[in-house]
C-alpha cells in the first residue's frame, strides 16, 4: 500500500511542490473522510474509569460468588498475578433487575441502571497485562509494550473531523500516569491526529480550559497575516521536499488559529439550562466535577468532534481498591453514576445517541478473590471483566459473553481488547484490517494482526 507521503517522495519534485503548496494554502488534513462502508456511529464518547472497577460489584452478578463467600477458589489462579489473593469475596452490594431486559445491576449504579435497555453489556472482555501501565496502553493503543498510536488518533486518521474549527480528538482531564500522553498520542502517525488535552486529572474540570485561546495583542487579521508569512517561509525552506514533522507543525498552527472562534463558545456552559445542569449533577459537590466533563463531552460531540475521551481519575483513590473496597467503590461510583446517566439521557433526548457510540470501561476488572486483611480488597484482573457500550449501532438491553461462575476468567463469547477495537472501528464504518499506516517498513494498524468484530452485538 503506497501512502500519500510515499507517492510524493517517489514522484517528481515538481508534483511534490504542487501538493505541498496546496496543503500550505488551505487543505485541512483533518477534513471529514469517507468510511469504508456505511457507519452505524459517527462519533465515540469513551468514558474511562481509571484503576479498574470490579465487574462482580457493578454490572455482572455472580450468585455462586455470593454463596461461596470465604471458600477457596475451586480452580487454579493465573500463573502470573499482580499480587497474592486469598479466598472468595462476595460482593458487598445488592443487585437488582432493571428494565425490560431484566439485566441485574449493583446498587452502586442506580441511575445508570435505568438505561439498561439502551446498553449492550460485554461481560467476556479480557486483556493481557495485570499492571496499570501496560493495561492502560493495551486499552488505549492496542499494545502494552510499544509506543503505538492511540485509539482516538487512529479514528482521527481514518475519519477526520466534522468541524473544521475543532480537533478530531479531544481528551478531557486525562491521566498523566501509567503511559500518560501515550494514551492519547499519535506515535508515528502525523502529530495532528493526536488528542488535544483539555486539562488533566490533577485539575478540576471547571478549571480545565484551552489556555491562550485568545490573543490580546494581535487582531485576527494580523494573526492571519503572520501565519501566511510563516507558511511562505516554511514553503521556501522546504524547497518542494515534503517534511511530515514540519507539515504537522503548520497544521497545528492553522488549527489553533481556527479554534479561537469555536473553543470559547464550547467551553462556556452558561447557556445550559438549570434542568440540564441538574441532569448532569452540576448542582451537587460530589457529582459536579465528572458531570461537567460529561456535559463537555456532549457539547464536543454535537459539534462534530469525532472522538471524545472522558477520564475519571485522581491522585487519591481511583477505582484501584486493593483495600477499602466498600469505601472506595462507593465513593467512586457516587461521583460518576448520575453524570453518566445524565449523558445517556441527554444524548437520547437530542437524537444523538443513535449515531454516538458511548463506551464505558476501566483498564481491567478485579479478582473475585480477596486481597489484604479485613476481607475488603480485590486485586487487578485482566483475565475477565466487563465493558459496556450504548447507542451507535449496538443492541440495547443485550448481554454478550460472560466470565466463569465466580468472575475470574472470560469464558463465553470472549472478546480480547483487539476484538473490542475491531468492533468499535466497524461501528464507525471502518474495516480494521484496511486502516493501516506504513512506518519503518511495515504496515501498522490499531488491532496489529488480530481482531474480530463481534457481529452479535450489532443492530
């Protein structure tokens, strides 16, 4: 497969100069592109729960785990584990059936539970790495041991953006730990496909802004003249020879200039009604922070941003309860339950849920066996856990796959992270085997050489 860059390098300098000049004078590399086939979803909102929520305490009810509390696990544990664990630990929370589908949801998520008929639960997901750093990279980039483009960067590369004045990929309050920028970076893809971070996990959502979005010194006309002059200098410097790094830098300057008109309006939520603010939990100190992130995700999505990531992460508890499970999971769930419910309700009311794919996941699940003293902790578990999707062409009120009777290993209709990525791309109208980029003599893709689409969950 010959890329645009290969073609320019192998053809005449004159033709390369014409192509480069076209790019420098108005071509937008993030312009919307045609998908491989008719998409079910136009955009993705990825709700990332950093630390690893316990699937048997949230969305996958395990009656035998409740029955056999305190007994030894009746089969072998993985050969490689993050930490030592003991006997079985029943969920401290009660489960209840919701909706017409009757899916059982923990009392940790009473608001999300009201939307089960719009949610497709994936209970047989599994990964390969029991450490946070490797698991985060696997979920976000498809690789846990190499620097690869992130999922959002691949989607930006494949589809571009529907709003010329905004990035194709935005990440709201992302974590700086466990891979940091690699989880939303572009790696060897051109830099303009990387995610644009709005704040980070150590900043309150209300303070997460695009800084210096307005130039108090120069008028837009003066800035335009400066950029045009800089383009000409760069064009003269290139001398007709393409330079991908410089091209991306020029593109970033152009996008930053255009964002001055669009970004302030998106980040100004004063026009949102009181009812909408309450829907997302902005009237409550517990839910206000994540609620604001979810509201911003809706605002970005409705304006054509292709991939929006929202991270629930902080430097204190996260979802990583090796101990204090009851306190930690209760606290974390109370922060996100209402905002997520509000987002689903709002998207549906605005007619956006049909073509917006909402994805909820941590980097892994947790063990059904106890860790630490006091019967109040769970270890990392990448061998079987739950993700869920809503909208965007997936079956609502549907459960696909399962872990074993106790929740340790994915057992039925298993989905590896590569399969999850392949399915997300398919819903966006992208054949994951055709979304490739040639680098260092090899064609790369998000799913590497793996991945099967879970066609059973498609509408």
